[in-house]
């Protein structure tokens, strides 16, 4: 797959939301190509007879509340999850500020502060990743910008002093880091969507002084292609997903063949494909999200597939035994999950970027390890928010906080600028 404009196209799929598949946000944005997976058509085709059924009725939370709405100059389109640092929430917006995205903080009561606007020639731009806290310093990635305009790893203090730690060159060192980082034994680990020896993405390590090493270059095909999600650490082995590649067939992929994979990689760079997704009417395919470790068992989501064709929640052991825990079945049930899951006292919480009880702007759901799922909130659009794309974060008291990519009271390029919400499970 060629890069260039395709970088924006792959990034845009999540940020626009599945119900906005032809969106164009401001000058320079590009419509999504027909070859990318698009659950919208599948939703409409597969669930048309079920839209008015009583299946999967919502269990609305009376304590759901939007605590903040972005207005453009303070940020727009918060497509990544939040980081809880000492009770204060930190996040990024993909656009807004001076034009190329922002870093912000927000209190749990909804008081927001703009910490940094990306904008200088060598600064990063278009951040789409969740920040991580390493000894009080925040680390993140931008999908573009930097010295070579191929993306960056940056640091930022909680008071807003930002520094570009590493600029990707776009060759074998990787390009377009869309996911957040993991910190393990003093070293940062991450993924890039493009670049590497085969231009199919990489897994890399980075010291806190800025020395980068490519641990693995994805080759496409059975090896997997284009890792879109952050890595998960389980006993010093890292686990992740690739959106495309693998030995499965029957999936529309701009990278050739393949429905996506789950892989493991150690800190020395030895990679193993644990599972290849297959578009077989049962298994999911197209995993965008990172995995969640619950007592050594990994939980994840796929954007497509399952018995309803609208995405799945799955489990996989560290040895590669995969099981579909839940298949999304109807618009009212939710569709197209692009985020991972958050464990709160043994119950998992997540979002879908489409579907819901009314206007199909996405849902907030819970699911037990036994597979019992409930829709807790259906996003209504407007002031209620729409198209949640970032992972949820739980406070010390168990309250969940998350962003919606669109919605709110202020218009940004024809869409709401996005919101931050909270809900108590």
C-alpha cells in the first residue's frame, strides 16, 4: 500500500466514525476510499428488518453526563482516550487549537485547560493517541508532523511544556504512529501504521533520551499489516493487533489480503502471529483496538465480522486460543467498535462508534466475562455527543470518563467539535 495521501485515509476512518464515512473536515481532508472496511453498508443491509425490534433495548444511565464540549480554538475531535494523572484527566484532540491538534487537561467536574497547540514547522501534528504518564511526564505520538512530516513521539509536562523526542523519517524506521505508547523497564514501545522494510508498519522501542530501534517490520500477508493499536504488556511480553494481513481471506483490504491478526513480540523483537481473523460468518475481523489484560486473558474488539457482521468482542489466551465472546447483531445493539475495553471490578466497559437506540451515533456498553452484554447509553448526537472513538478511563472511584469524537454545542467543519463525558457503572 502506498503512503502519502493514504496516511490521512487510514487515520480518518476512525476519526470520522463509521456513520460519517464520507466526511471531509476542513481543507486538505480526503474522503475515505471504497477499499477500506466500512461497516455502515453492512449495518444497513444486515439489520434493516431488525431496526424496530425489541432486541438489545438500551438500559440508559441516569448519571450519564457531558462535562465538557470543545469549541475549536481549545481543540476539536478528541479521538483518543484520556489519561488519569492524580485525578486530573489529560488528552489530545486531532484538530483544533491553531489547526493541527492540541493537548489538554480537564477536571472531573469539566474545567478544561489548553496545554499545547501543535503548529510549528517541526512540531508534531494530528495527535490521535492516548497519553501515558511516566514519572509525572506525559508521552504521546502525532500521526504527522515533525522534521520529516512522518509523525513524532513527544513529551509534555503537566504544565504544558512540549518537546519532540523523536521524528520519524518515513523509511525503515516507521511512519504514522497512530497509537499510544507502553512503558516497560525504562523503555517506550509503540507501533507505526506505515514504514518499515515493507511499508506495512512497525513495532519500535524508544529510550527516554530519544534513541529509536525497530523491533519488527510487518511484511503483510500471513505476518500481518498496519498495526493501529497500542501494545499490551503481559509479563514482559507485548501483545497487539494488526488491522490487516494474516492468512484469512474474504476481507476488503488496501494492503492486499488478510482480515487482521493478534500477535506477540518480546523486547528483543521476536514476533509471533497468535491468531488470524477470518471473515467466516463467526469470527471477527479488522481489529482497531488494543487488548485488555484481565488476569492473563486478553480481551479485544473487532470492527467487523461476527454472526451479525457488525463487529465482535473476543478473548484470546497468550498462547493464541481465540473465542468470540459477543457478536453485535443490530443497529440498536451497537456496531463497529473501534476502542478497547476497560475493566472495572471484573466487568468490562467499551463503546461502539455506530449504532444505538435512535440515531446510530454510537453506544456505551458493558459486558461480563461470561458474555452478558448491556447497552448502557445510546448517544443522541448534538449536546449528548456522538461517535465515541477513544478508550474509557476509570477513576479511583470507578467513574468512567471518555470522549466523543463529534457532537457538542459548537460547529467544527460541519460537525460538533466533540465532548468529554462521564458515567458511573
